[in-house]
């Protein structure tokens, strides 16, 4: 996993720097594409918390061109800060296909650590079905928050695919969501 993080950072030219938006060309860097298991995609557009300004970091995976025009759509992954009564939480979402009522416990890998999560099928703001990953333990949430505070990029593995979320602007967004509501 360490090689993956270094590969992402090196490919983006980010040693010691934070950028709000980057596009990772997965065709030109086949070895990184294989390490992240993103070979069926041409690029990953990475948008940080500081760019969205809404508590989200988003990665859009753009599929490679196919012979059938329009049959492949981009897949969006989101790391979202959600405000709940017990305080802010990090929730992950992906627009990949899911079935309502299909909820189960699983393990996602955040950087170098397995974290228990509940995978559920919910609806996004537009009413579309999305996979939602909720971290189940306080220790897992604390670890995840520390990674987003301490790192420029946080690789999160969902099943076999590794998504490099930008953490630029995370601390500010986390602090804003942690403020009490009136």
C-alpha cells in the first residue's frame, strides 16, 4: 500500500504540496493503474474538500473509450463529512449499482488499516441509488479522521478498487461540520 500512496503522490507531483483539483492520467501510467486496480478507466479526476467547499472530496473515474458509444458512464466516489447528533462522521459513497434493502458488514481498507464498515444502498441528492459505506467503530472513525488530517491523499480500498481521495481542506471542513447547530 505504501508504494501505491507514493505512486499517486509522485504521479501528481505532490510531495509537500496540496492541490484542490488534479486529473490522474491512468492510460499513461499503466503500472499505477494496475496497482490501484483502475485499468478499465482512462483517468481519475480528483476534487478536494477545499475545492467542493461542501464537506466532500470526490473522485470521478472516467472509463476508457469503447466501441459502443455512450455505453460506459463515469463512476463517482465521494468521501463526505456528515453532521449527525453525535458529531461529524466520514461517510463514503459510490454511484456503482446497488439494490435497496441489501445491507451488510464488510471491511474497507484505509491506507494500511482494515476498517469495519456497513455497506448499504441509499439514495443520493438526485434520488439515484448509491452504495453508502458507514464506518462502524469509534476506533475506525478516529483512524480515518487522522489519515485525512495528516495526509495529502488517503487511499481507500473498496473491494478490489483503490480510490485516492484528496485530503486538501479536510481539517477546515471537519471543524466547520463540528460546530454546534442553533
